[in-house]
C-alpha cells in the first residue's frame, strides 16, 4: 500500500498510479516476505484462524490510516494519485486473497488465471525466517514513506 502510494505519486496520474501500484505488488511479492499465510502451510484448506482475520483488518486499517495521514499533509491534486497507487498496491490481494469471496473468484476463468499467476510469484519466507521477511517489508515501507515525505 505504501509502496503503491509512493509510486502512484511518482507517476503523477491516477491511471498510471493504479497500474504501477499493481505492478509493484507483483514485484514486491517476489521479495521474500512474511505474511500470516506462512503459518498455514500444513493447513490444506488454508482456512484462516481468527487471529489472521484480526491481523488482516489491522494491516489494512494501519495502511489506510497512514495513507490518510499522508493525504492530509498534501494538497488535493495529489490525493487521487496517492489513493490510486495504494489501491493498486492491494488490488491483487483484494481480488484473490479475501476469504469472503476468494473461493468464488478463483472458480471463474479470470479468477483462476489471476490466482495461478499470483501464486507463482508469491515468495514468503518460512516461519523460522519470519524476522527476515518482516525486515524486507520494513525496508520497503521506510523507502516508500521516505519518498512520499519528500515528494508530497
Ligand atoms: Zn499478493
């Protein structure tokens, strides 16, 4: 979300922001990272326990809060690029990884190919190495915030 916002602002237009935000997700998913899914490895059905729901809500809430704070610090001409980039950054996960509709989505032809594509480049660390996966995310978030603070 933060990386998408930064790239979105860099493109300077909302359509570019959305596309580059989505592309950034594809690139960043390939960098080893930690997500709650690493604790589901032996869970065939990938059923989310309750804590993962809480974690996911908190994650999105934190992202939205930061983006709104950033928006409040800049003039409205940047808002659309900021939001479109942030939205692009989570778009694939929203389509493919939200348990309320992901099963249905993956049954459609488009959903099936998007899921196969998404799954192919998704690179998470295993649970013993979660600290490294968190570190790569911190670096990305700090990089994104650093860029945004200079360019908003
Ligand atoms: Zn993803």
